[in-house]
C-alpha cells in the first residue's frame, strides 16, 4: 500500500501543525498532492484505467478548491504551500 499510516503522519508533521493534524488546509493539500502523484504514475503504466483517471480528476478538483479557499483566507499561507510543494496554476 502506498499510503500507510506512517506516510500520512510524516506528511501531516511536515505540512500541518503536528503528526495528528489532518484538518488544516495545508495538510490536506499535501496529502492530495501525494495521492495525485501516485495516481499519475499509475496512469502512465495503465492508460486505459478510466476509473483511476476519474478519481485523479476529482482529487485535482478538491485540491484546487482548497487552494482557492486558502487564497481567499490567507495569501501568505497559500504562497508558502505552493512554493513548498512546487505547484503551479
């Protein structure tokens, strides 16, 4: 399994307030980014996996909506997470 409990705790510790902090926008964006990269690699090998492709599109939309929320709420937090994760619009 690509997303174990330890991996989640590591992501939350790095981008959230602590290893059990899964609620902040930054932690959720980081988790979605990790899942998106995994699904992208999967789709490179399995081109006709349309269910995974749909899941990927939904995850990208969720991440985009969280990023839009963060822009409205606090632009400095948005800039920090975008720079840290290497995202682009």
